[in-house]
């Protein structure tokens, strides 16, 4: 899996990093620990979320950049990618659901951008 150049361009991100790594087992443990049980059923859809997101955004917090991918299934599933600087790759940091109100607020504020389907 990779972060597509079209996504980087849409978000205005200048980086050569593209590769995404994650441990399905590790992510599952993280989700269970954080009690994000409602998105466990979407673990098998991670490729679909990365390859075909409905919305993408950037969260800049504490001078660290996190990419946000949102796919609208029965629930709005938000997947967070962060940079693993020691390996020069992105990794999946978390995944959780967001309600329509939060999704619409993030779209309205410009934090999330709609991805054109080609």
C-alpha cells in the first residue's frame, strides 16, 4: 500500500514518502485497547480505505503531521497515518468511526477534502 501522489497533491504535501506499513494484529490490539470495537469489522477493508477514500485530510498537531483517510461505509471510518521517521514510511496509527456531524464540520472547515473518483 502507498499514499498516492494524487492524494499528496490534493493535500499539498511535499514528501517523497509513499509506502504504508502496518501490523493487522498490532492495529487490532490498539483498537481493542482504545475500545474502538465498532471499527474492528473494517480491518479487512483497510486496502479499500487507502486505495479509494471518500475524503482525506491533514491533522497538524505538535508539529507532527498525520494523514486522515475517511471512507463512508455504514459508519464513517477514519484511518490515521503517521510518519515512522526511523523507517521513512507511513504507518497506520489508529482507526475509528466519526459521526456525520464531525465529518461535516471537518469538510466545512477544510480539514477534510473530497477525493474525486477517476
